[in-house]
C-alpha cells in the first residue's frame, strides 16, 4: 500500500476492485465510533457467503501509541489484536519478529472499515500500510444503500451499516436503535427503502449535561447499570418509581422514561407504515430471501443493552409500568440486542 499523508488518502471502496480476493480466507472488519474500535474477523465460505466469526472491542488508537506509530507499527497491532486473531490473520501470534519475516508468513487479507471518525480510520490505515499483502478500504454510504434506496446526503455510514446488518439477519422492514454517544434510530419499509430516522443525545451526554450545568450529581455508567440490576432482581425487584424519592433515581428514571416512551412511539409509527406491505428488496442469507414477518427490532451500540431492556414488555421491569401503558402497543414486535450489527452489514455487502 502507498504511504498515507493525510486522512483524505485513506483508500475508499471501489467495486469490483474491492471485492475480497479468491485466495483470502480471513477478512477484517473494523468499526470506528466516537469512543471505541469494534473489530471482527469475517470468514468466507465455499459458496462465497461471508459471515462474522470473532468480535472484540478496543480503545481508540491514542496519543500513548505515538512512539509506536513512529517507530514500530507492528507494535500497534500487537496491542490491539488478541493473540488468536494475530495467528489467524498473520499465521503467528508473536508479532515481535522482523517485518520481513512476518510478511513472508502472513496471509493475503483485506480490511474493511466503517467509520464516522476519519482520524481513527487514517491511523488504522497507517498501521496496516506496512503489510504489503494487506488491502485497506474505507467503506462508503453507497456500499450499503444508494440514494434510490432512500439514503440521504450525509447519513452516517455507521447507521447505514447497522441497518444493512438488520436486513441481512431478518429481512425488511427493519428498525434499529443504536445507543452510543448519540442515540439514533433508522428504519426501512418492507421494500427495503430507507424511511429515515432520528438522532439525539446518548445517555452519558444527558447525565454529563445535568452534572456540568446544575448542582445535580454526576451519574456514572456503572451506576445506572447497577440500578437496572436492582430493578430486575429476581428476589427483590426494585423498579424505578415514576414518582422517585431520591435524586439519582429521579434523574435515571426521567432519562429512561424518555427513551422507553419515545421508542414505543417510533415503533408504533414503523408498524403502521409497514402494515400490509411486501418485501421486494433482495435481502438473502444462505440464498433465502428474508422477510421480517415477526417485526424483529434491533438494539445495538454501547448502551444498546439498556435500550433493549426498556423496549421489552413492561419496560423490562426497569421502570414501574401501569396496565394502560403496557397495553398501548399490544407488544406485537420482538426486540433483540445485537452489539455487532455493523459487522453483519459489512459481511452482507461483501457477500453480494
């Protein structure tokens, strides 16, 4: 690969040049978010179907890696790839050997990156550029959905990838809630055309905003995870009261209610728009065209497990629920949590 000078030099997907090579057995998929890198190895099967196999998450490449980035790019790979994945991709788990020896032993492989963080994408390209047998591609919005399929200008490629992952697993119509730094939702109709979606602050931003602009306490991520566990305790469940009597519960309950009720409103509109419609988009897994007849909805992202609980019947027991609001939607949908949707989206594109 050629030397990178700036972020604009990161190679972008062009088809069919970016199609995985026949001799490649292993492919890397990397999602660069606002706070973490999410990695996966993808495996190509005999029928050219490509599926994710192993997933892991790491921090961003940071200033602490500055010396390694200058003097030892292989050292960055050692830091960010588990031993077994080093062996799977490079033929060995000890990457401390000379680069020339490692090059002779490594396999042909390609790296496909979905990124809303171009700085991280550029750093990753710099790391992998030392390997002559590696191809590196930054994926584009059109790889997942074209303008004719409803993609709008500047729609985040991460949202497009997770939406493709959902249609890959369940077919259309699709609805994905992504809980990260921002909380987003994206949807398609039964023909696989993007309906649109919404973007709002994530849970951490909500609590940080209150702590930074008022005298209210700073609530950590671990604290509201612990509060959910207490709410769902099998022996002594303590769901958050709508009329809370302590400050932290009041703050947590308000943010959770906001998402739980907004999410149900979104679902209601999505179900209505996809009533009595058929799927025409070619969404296939194992050669079988998939239609989301059970109306499976996905939650993904760092806080996706929290969104998942709140969208369950009776708010998953996290918030106290009245009989009236539990019957409003008749719960005629299924919620699933899949933190790796983006990689299924990449696999779907590469399988076509």
